[in-house]
C-alpha cells in the first residue's frame, strides 16, 4: 500500500509502512529543499558554453545521479524542479519499481531513468557531472567510486554522526580520523567527513572546493565542487590539519598538517597546563563559499518549498559565519564561570568592540565563533 506526499512541486508515492528496501525519511525534506536550491545555484553559475543561449538552455546536457535513491524522491525532484538529466538508482528491486512509478507520476520520463544496479558498479562504469550519495548510515563504502565518477559536483550525506562526532568508536576505522566529543562535535563531524572526501579525491588528482557544508539533527551534508589537476590536489591536501582541545579550561586551536609524520604539538595546555588532546586529521579551511550561499538563498526564496524558512535560516547564517573550524557554547562557558548568560548578540557585539571577529554559527543557536582565545572570552563575559 502506498500514500502520496508532496515535496516542493513534486508528488511522490511512498509505502504506508516504511521498509528497509523502500525507505522514505520525511525529516530529510529540509536537506532535499536545500539541495534543489543548491543544484540550481550551481548550474546557473556554470560558463555560458554549458548553458546554451538562454539561462537554462544547457542544463539538460548535465547529468546527475542519485546513486542510493530508495523512493527516488531526491532524483525525481532534481529532474522536475531543476531540469537536469537524471539517473535514479537503487539496488532493491522493490525500490526500483517505486522509482519508475514516481518518474511517471511527475511526467519526467524524458529526463529521468531508473536503474536497479549496485551503486559502486554504476559509478565506476560511468561518469556523471553531479554525483549524489545519500546512504542510510555512512557513505564510506561508496566514496571511492563517487570520487572517480563525479566530474563537477559531489553531494554527500552521512547519518552515522556518532563515530564522526566521537560519541562512539569507529571514527578512526571508518574515516581515518580521530574525533573528540566536544561541544562543537557537529562541526567536527562535518570537517572529518570533508577530510575523508579530500583524501579520496586527491588519490585521483582531484581537489574538493566546499560550497556549502552543514549539519542538522542526525545528519551531515556536503555540497562540494570537484576540481581537476595534481597541483590543485596538492594544494587541497594543505587544507587538512588538526584541532587541539583542552577539556579542562576549554582552550582550543587549529593547526595545518597534512603529513602525520610531521605532526608536532604541545602536550600541555598553554592556558591551564592540563593535557591537550588532538582531533583529526580534518578539513580546517573554509567549508562554504559566500557567493554560492547567497545564490542558494536567492533560489530558496523564490521556490515553493515545505521547509523554506528553516532552510533559509541555515543558509543565511552560513553566509555570515566565520571561517574558524570550531565554535564556543555560550551557556556552557557562562555556567563554568557561574555568571548569567547574556544574549548571543550582545556577546558578539562585545567581542567585536574589543577588536575580535565574531559571528553566529548554524551548528548551534546558542553558540558563537570568534578568533578570541578562551581566556579573552571569559574576561569579556565576567566584565
């Protein structure tokens, strides 16, 4: 038995009882809304040779694959709402049949084609302009094939946030990185995933350029441009590094180091003398491009979307977010100092008035980013 749901301007059949083979997650509608705006923004920024004579004339020549599609909702939406040529794949035969029904239901047969294949085989046999991985759990088993296949854009989801955040073991085993379970664990998860994608792409002389990276609830989502060339790959590796964190006083700092053999860091905190712990390797450079985020925001604003307000908030905050690879939880610091918390806005203003950079972060409504050190932040909060 099936029922119908609407996302954007697309109508999708989903099973009345979700099964392992035909999975539909309504909580990911937010992610899919941002994807539609993000893909549209990316396509519109491509050179004129790709676009034809009209703004959207050339988009039909671009190929997109939803490699792990389930009901096919994301791929069908890309075909209908953006207009790309779409491959929608799932290894489950039952899912494949539902995908075909959803393609016909939205009259996108000319642009969308369903496949019933192993995702890795399909990705290794073909190259696509845009490659999308949205697995149930970790994307790692499909990353290598996706990095070989993607010509222009990678879109990647990870829902196994526990090992990425350091809450459970598995970060080193799956992502070749050591996470720490800090208050900024969502950002750490995002940057560890970016670090893993960076290393996998660089094996094939390709570099990653993150356009929009964010974490919400139970998932991490990356939208990243793929750039070709050994020199670009070498430069990209230099964007990897580590974060040193003191769990005693809250001191933290990032440092670049793409070679583990050259890793050197103080063992004791320079503020309180306690033991310093190290997270990484992870991506410590900017995880978004301001101009791209602005175009995504514009696309969100003009579209019919179910999660428009929440999506626009994430993107708008990302536009103004400082490119610092960690943040501070306002209430946690105030609790440690035994002082009542002021508003985030007033704290940011106080930091800026003291000569520091400061901003909100999309990772947490009660957190802020700043280039001030922990002792300087505490001094301002106690003033």
